[in-house]
C-alpha cells in the first residue's frame, strides 16, 4: 500500500511539473476619507518594476508560496501603512490572459478602509505612495482602473446594508461627519434631516456628553457606534437597509 501511494504521489508530482506555471498576485484598493476636503481618497504609488515602471499603480504584491491570499493582502497593507486589523474585503479575481504583459498572472483584488489619522505617514512617504481623490485619479496600469471602479461599486452596495462607512471615521464622530462619509461613498449630497432621522432610528449610535466645536461655537454632539448592539441585532437577522 505504501509503495502504491508513493507511486501515485510521484505521478501527481510529475503531472504538476508538466503544467504551465503562472503567478498569483493581490492588489489592494486602499480607501481613506479626508474630513478637510470631504473627499474619498485612494492610495497609489508609481510602479517600481518593468514593464510599465514609473506609472501609477495600486499597491500589491505576488502571493508567497507559504501564505494565503488574504494574508498577502494584509501583509501589503501593513508594509505600506503600518496598520493591522483594518476592514478589508475580497473584491474579485482578475484573470484575463493578457492582463499583465510581463508574465501570465492572475490577481485577487482586495479593498480596504482605513482611518487617515491612524496610518504611518512616514512609512507611506518612504514607499512613495500618494493619496488621490477618487474622482481625480491618474491613469492606472494594467486593469487597475477596472479594479477601482469595481471596488467603488461594491463599496456603495455594501454601505447600503452594513455600517462600513464607520470604518473611515474616528471612534468619536458627529452626525454631519458621518453624513459626509456617506456622501463621499455615494458621490452625491444627502438630505441632512432625513439622514439624521434614518441613522438615529436604528438606535446604534450612543450619544456622548462631548461636543466637537471645530465647526461652530455651538458645536455638535459626538457619538460612538454601539458594536455590541449591532452584533446582537445582526445575529437575530435584523436588516439594516437604511445604511
């Protein structure tokens, strides 16, 4: 029995060796939100390898033999921004045969949401990465323009049913700040009165005794997201359609 299994293993190994090889990569669509401008941002850098060296690109990497694709994306994010445990979701696989003129390569797109006040600015600058407004992006290499378009569309869809916009906010925030994030995601203005009514009706925000007075002397009350209640409602199958 051992010799038969050994033979099968050898045959399988030979079969694998006869097949064409290709690379697997992961490309990260990293979003942040700028409160000063009210714009959704995307982190880009200039490609460092040929072909297309020096052109604007998403930040990515080949997946190592001993790591999962998701782990590769987390590694890329930490190497560039210094951040761990941020919101990240798989987008889709990009596998057109001619997508990379360098070599046959498929890429798994991953989009991430980070807080701009938390990332390591010196680390980002060290890698030559730059934040761009999503509506003012330069032409990107390969199929990265398509990846960004797909990520923005998925972000809009997911934001309707899950409070992922909060991943772009500090722990304490005002209702107007929350609204500005969702306006940036949807790329349109939202009625302030209706928005406030909708988000407060979910009873997922905890009002604090603190105010943000940067915008006016009167100031606006700060809120925190109730993660415990959200988890309980989610487990009970509650539909958060108004987000």
